C-alpha cells in the first residue's frame, strides 16, 4: 500500500483509478471494508478522525468511508469537518451505520454531511455499491 500511495503522490498511478480513505479504528473491520472495495480503488486506512482529516487533505480522494466512530471525535463531527473543507468539495462521504445502538441514525449522519449511508453489514459489498451499478457516484 505504501508504494501505491507514494506513486499517487508522484502522479504515477492511473488517474482513472479512484482513491478511497477508510476511517476504521478496528483492524478486522478495516480489512472487511478494504476487501469490500477490492481492486476497484486504491485504499488508505486511517485509524482516527485527525488522521483521516490529514490524509484526506493530502490525498484529496474521491471517497471516504467512515465505519466505527473514531475514538477521538464523533462521526458527525468528522463528517461536518470534511464537508466544510473546500479542498474536498468533490469528496463522496459514505458512512456505515447500524452496528451499535448508540451509533448515530442514518438521518443524523446525512444531516451531518454524509452523501450516502449504508448498513455496516454491507461493508463487504462496497466496491460494487460505489463503483458497480452506481459508478457515477464517484464521478460527481
């Protein structure tokens, strides 16, 4: 993954291949999301909200997927900060929801700035959901 990211920073990757930042502090869940996206994008995993904001600002990815709430900030705060960053105007913000009772509702996540809220159980289908039948999502 490091070589892919370094190649992207130097412009050596195919610009038609989207970049997706995944915010997931639980390694096993992060791996499920990465596997769900598959080879349809270059992925980078951020373990907390601050890292996600930094990486998103550096990479300017096509999408960000927020799984389990990062320990350092609520998911709604992260979504609001991403939505307010002018560099990330074209960033598709995806939130996974419904895993825990205390997680924000889909409507709360949408109000906070998510463009798309998917059930956490669908993480293994993210590549198809984001790039398959709805390929226009990343080309907004």
